[in-house]
């Protein structure tokens, strides 16, 4: 794995940044395509994407700073490392909040666009985790398994040690989440349920995978990692959305009958 893919003069193309860019572009194209197919106004999809990306970056950085508050107090200069340190869950929360504000601003049905965008978020995450693999961040614990991976030039993961391949596993789960959500979106009738399933699938996968992560500096809450703690909330919020929206549609259907 190598993060510095190509250098042309003073410009260096990094694998992590490239994968993030591919993920964002792919997510945007899929959202726009699905909006057109569903007959939804798609003219504002580009601006919605910009808002969500900006909110996601801010949220990811803010949550990282929260998990590192003790280290920041001990060494305030660490705040100057703007390009490093992001937490996926913070990005998801920030992106959702930004999307909600955008929909309110333009008088768009938030739940409709919530469902429209979340499969693409899973798709973008899949590419992002490939970037993590190239960079060596989000690495796994040591293992003797022949399926383990060994980093040699990573500035994050321990080099020369066989590790559980948490990045490709996470990437595969994200792509699987994307495929499952597209399948579900064709069968659900209540706005918000696709997004609810996204939260449940993401929370379950991340909660389990956290047991195999080796980067423990991200903090813990009540004996579990910060990400596992947030995963529990994602799972219950997702289940609540699925159930409540399903009941609402069922009641509306009975009234019409």
C-alpha cells in the first residue's frame, strides 16, 4: 500500500485524497441519476452535495477534536494539524445536519432527499475506506492469519506487522450497504425508511468491526470505543425511523380506505 501515488513537479497525488474525491463524485452522480429517474427536481443536487460535503468535513473534524480533547489540552499545537484527524461518524452527522438545513432553506422534503442521498453516502464511504488502506489509517489489530496485511511505509499503522485488514473489510461492508439500500429503496413506501436502514446497517457493522481495530487513540465511553458508543445510537435511531415512518404510512393508508 502506498499513499503517494504520483508526483508531478511540486504536485503530489495522494491515494487517500484521490479515493475521497472519487467517492464524492460517484455519490453526486448516483444521487443526480436517481433524482432524475424518480422525477424529482435535480437542479439543486450539486449545491446539496456541496453543503453535505462541507458539513461532513466540519463534523468529522469536530468529533475528532472532541475525542482528542485531553491530548489537545496537553499539546495545543496539535490543533494546527488541520489536514489530519477526522472521524467518519462526525462526518455523517455533520453531513445530515447540513442536508437538513439545505432542504429547509429551499423548502424541499427532507425525508425524501434523506432517502435519496444515503445509499450514495455508503458508496462514497466504500471508496473512502480504500483511501484508508492506501494511507494506513484505521488499521486493525495484530494477527497471525495469512489474510492479514503488512504495511511498510505507513505513518499511521505499525510497519512490518501483520494486521487484520479492517479497511478492505469496512470498504466491502459499505459497498454491500449501498447495494442493499438500493434494493430496499425499490420496495419501501415510507419516506425516511431507507435512511433508517442505512443507520442500522452502518451501526451494526461498525460496532462489530471496532473490536478488530488497532488505532485505540480515538477514545472510549463506558468501556467501549467512542465509535461503538455512537453506533448504538445510530442503530436505535435508525430502527425508530423505520418503525415510526412505517406506522405513519399504514395509518394514512387506513384513513384513505
